[in-house]
C-alpha cells in the first residue's frame, strides 16, 4: 500500500511538471538530418505548445557560417506553436538551423539541427 501511494505521488509530480514544462520541438521541415532532393524555400518548426514572441529567433546557416535565411523568422499568426522563415536560394550542401523561443512557462528554449541539400 505504501509503495502504491509513493507511486501515485511520483506520477502526480510528473504530471504537475509536464503541465508547465517548456516547449519542445516536435516537428520541422526540413527535418533533422534530412537530405533533400529539392531546394527548400522555407523552414518550418513546430513546438508542442504555443511559444511567446519575445526572444524568438530562427537562423539557417551554410557550412561557411553565412546566414541563408531572409531574417524574417516569425511565429505564424494563427498558430503560435509554429515558427517559420523564408530562405535565400540554397545550393547543395549542409545547413545548420538554430532556434530560440520562449515557452509559456517563461523559460527560453534553444536548439540546433542540420539538414542537407543533395547535389
Ligand atoms: Cu520550462
């Protein structure tokens, strides 16, 4: 019985934490480590929760570290869990994506991943 109560207590703690956990990147196009045959004209990121407009940043850089996004990274008007930016004309190569958003709980979430444009 005591064990069960402890378990229930722990599960309750986990539920309480996840209710105010920070936003997690759940999906993107291009996807992490994806190799694209067609040149993408934009990048889209989706989080598991709405994120705030403050501190929002999204950058795509080529292997020389030069930015190839148009600097227009923004949250979609009707879906605040969706961050996107348009891209300059990419050439084949490997690209890095860096993002920063503010979760509903106030925490800043940053991340990085790569994708490749095939020759
Ligand atoms: Cu948090």
